């Protein structure tokens, strides 16, 4: 089980149309945009990457990826969603005028999911300012934009602010869920009424209204406030200096009240320890696990990457324990030049 090209959270691959024309064909467009929003749209760019086929993420995320980003600096600095640039060896930016510019990777933070790239030459367009994503509450109105101006803009409402646990060992405390769904969500910009950047598009979700509510497709956005405390360090060094979190390479999903291994990263710590898809996870270091989020919190509290943890598992109705030496996910992947 793995994310599709545009980060679908439903495990189905999540392939969305690519290209500005595909987005515009599926959107009604927005007329009478607030002036501040209209003025911010030129900062939304297209982003295209290529990834060598021998890179670890190529099988799950593809060798050609396409999405969006937001220009946030006069020097060509762009924020996007990290899986678009993971292990990429080429990055190409397309601006609203159709001009293509080569770019390079600046940084990627696994914990938040944000990625940064910079064009080799400055883009002479107005960049977008960071807003305050904490101001978005349930039923707040905002705008989602991809490359293409008003034709590629969708008015949305906030369907929820809640925790999101992704099966790829990812946890976001205060994710933004919006409806209706935007067709090419990866790296799209969530823009407030004042024209400021409030979030970056990460996922298509089938239950945007929340657990227990009727299924309704929407998108999950990573709040821009999650980037602010780490922004300068990410720009300067490419990654955070804090010790990396322990990583297992275990895609964990909840199924009928149990935590199940939905997939294993080839060559990752869980794979080397002999874990298999379909194994049921019961406890970590003797502590019973309540849900995926509880699993991640207990895993990350166990120590830095390299810490050994003991998992109590079940396979074919047989219980067993296995000790796994965790790894550093950044060492598992390569991010190309930058």
C-alpha cells in the first residue's frame, strides 16, 4: 500500500489528471474574486519533476510527478508538498505566463511534509506572503489555486481541523480539511480572503467531513503555520538539525479495530526484521497500542533513529515478538542535488 502520485489517502493510488488544462476542464472557475486573492494567483506555479527509476520512491510515486507550488520569495524560492520532489533529479517550474524555469531542491521536512525548491533564476512575479492558518475554523471560506489563475481556482470551505495520521509514519496535529475536492491537489495553494498563503495541498481524502460522517471527498492541506518555526533552518541547511525520528518503514492501517501492516518498505527496518504485509501489530515495548496515532507517538518517544524497539505482532493467529532497530528515513531516500 502506498501513496499515489498526488498523495491519495484512500490507498487506491489516487491518480489525478495532470496539467493546467486538465484542472481547468474540471473546475467551474471563480468570478468576482476578492482583489487580494486575485492578486495572489500569479504566485502559484506548476511544478514537474523526474525521478530515476532506480530510486526507492519511483515504484510508488512514479518517475514523473506533476503538481503545484507557491512562490514565496523574490529569489525564486517555492514551497510545495514534499512527495513531489522526493528523490527527484530534475525540477521544472512553469509560471502563469507559461515560462519554464529549471529549479533545484532546497530542503524537505518529513515531519511536516513541506518541500522547498528554488529556480535557478529569479521569477519576476509577485510572491505570496504567509498567512495565519490558525484563523481557519470550521466553515471558514478560502480559495484553492493551481497554475492557471482564476480558471484554476476553486472556492472551498473548511470541513474540519483535526489530527491526521498517514500510514507512511506521518502525523499532523491540526490538519486542514476542505470541500469540495480539488482535482490536482498536490502542492496547490490554500489562499485566505486576504490573499495570504494558509496551506499547501497534500491529499485527496474520502472522508473530509470527519470520522462517522457520510463519505464526502475533499482535500487535506498542511497548515502554513507548521512551516514557520522551521522555515529558516530548512532554507539554510535543507533539513532540521534535531535528531531524526525513529523510522520502521511499516505502512500501518486500521482495519476492524486492529493495526495492520498494509505494506513494507523494501529494505527498510521492518523488512529486514522479517515483518510481512498483513501482520497485526498489538504493542510497542510492552505498551498496548490504541490506534495509528498512538503507535507513532510511542515510537517517536522511544528515542532517536537507531533505537531498537520491540513489537508484539500476530501472524496467522500466532503471536510473536520481534526487535527492530529503527532507521533514519532521510538516509533511506535520496533527494537529488541541492
